[in-house]
C-alpha cells in the first residue's frame, strides 16, 4: 500500500538512492491557491544537511510540479510533484547487501519481497517521506485556506531529558495567534526544534551520543488549532484512530498519544474529565483539555493534542551482530554512509504532514470541505 487517504489521497513513490522521490495527490478540490513555493517551504524544513544533527547528505530537494496546478490554482486533477535525488551514493551500501542492519527493515523486506533495493534502505528509507511532505504541504494549504487550521510540531523530550515546555504547561499560547507565531519562530530557530529552556542540555546529550557513534530518539508534540467541531466518526474512522494510524505509518514512530495519553491512567476521573460551561455569549467552553480535542472519536473544538514516540536512528557507527543471508553465517556489521544521529527534528514536518492529510481527508468525507471545488 503506497497510498494514504480515501477522498484526499496521497501516493508516494521513489527510493532513497533511485532517480527521484515524490508524490501524486488526488482529491484536492479545484481553485485552491497553490504554488511550488508552498510545497518547497515545507520540503526545506525536512531536507537533510540543515544542521549538525542531520545526515551530511546534501540534497536541495527542489520540487517540480508536473500537473494539477494552472494559473496559480489547483484544477481538481491529480497533482504530481517530483524531487530528483542529486547526491545519491549507492556504493556506500554495497557491503550490506547480504547483511541486514539491526533496527532496519532490511530483513523483513528481503524475506517478503526477495528483490529488495538495499541502497540506503530503498523504499524503507526516511527519504521516501519527501512524498509525505509534498502531500502534507498541499493539505496544510487546504486546511489553512478553508478553516485557518494551523498545525505546530515541536520536540518535548530528547533521550532521557524532558523539556520544560509542552501544551499542558502553556495552553494559553495556542489560543493567541501572535503568541503562536512567536512560538513557531522559536521552534524553527534551533536545530532540535525544541522551544524548551533546557534545549542546550538536549543538544549536549545528542553530541555525546555522536561521539560514541550512537544515536538517540525523543518525543514530539503536535498541536492543531481551529479544527471545527464534528470531524471524525463515533465507531470506525474515529479522528484519533485515523491520526494514530497515519502517524504510526512513519517508520521511526513507535507510539502515539492523544491528550493526556498514558498519563491519564494515573488520574482520577474527576481530574481527567473536562468540565463544560457556557460563556457570556452562550458558546460551549471546556475548563480543561485533557481529552486532547477529541471526544468519542469526534473533534470537540479545543486544540488537538498529539504526541509521538520517535525511536533512535538505527544506523549507528558501533559494531553490531547480524547475519549473512548468503553464507548463512553469523557476522558483525559496522554501518558506513551518511546518517542522522537523531531523526526527531526532521520527523516533525513529516508528522505535521500526516496530521494534515488525515484531517483533509476526514473533512472532505465529512462535508466540511466540498470535494470538487472551493
């Protein structure tokens, strides 16, 4: 399955060291103002070589839109966008052809498909998420244009170090547009995309792992504001279920929480429940947002709060045990090539994209956005 979504569909293609990667986006309504710059802006956030904590592989990731946009607006036909691989070095991976890397999909892909492009992980590489971000850029523009929906992701934990900033400590920031814009600027101004005061401590943690030829993981929080009430369904196609399904499709993601998540297991019902009241204009309000913006699988109007667990990058310089599928012998592997010591900051635009695609799909299916034209 290379396509995600039912009404708003994103099909991703390409391999890490193939000719190109990209996406075909079908189901985007006509007349959405859209340009290559809209997509390029998001790809620039994901591209490699942008900090000391990302792979030294240098790719400009310049997008070329081949179809679906005319005179600055979508036409309602499939949008095909492609990014050519300019700095591929497949020879770096010749030594691992028959020795699957621990933590990677090498073994399962080889056993399932037999014919496996092992160069940089091929189809299982994080490079394939260029297509996710292309689809996400279009979905973000659609959501912003129709409902002023904003999606903001940031790091709240690196390895064992917790940041001092998260939604539940600073909920008011997400209710004020100027404060939110300032937060986004802060997030994008440091290499870990972390707005916490102890971000430098996190940097040192990663640098120490790099010195030891190791890698680290972390936790990302994603907040979505201005989602209207009623998105999602009560049994199957729940909003929280679809978000979790999409986010778990990202290779490095090992867990998803909504709202208080696992912390809710420690709370009493009286602490977890979000009490309601009418404001002066008789609008329904919540005193808290422990549910994370979703009740019964349906958006309730408060910010959607999501956290994802991101595992350490599996490609590390330390010697590890593995097997040789050709000789049927036990062996050791020392991974060469260019790899991220931490994938957390670069996964943020990918995760935001999956959230945007999921919302766009559900909002078209639910009648919030007309499927044909805006």
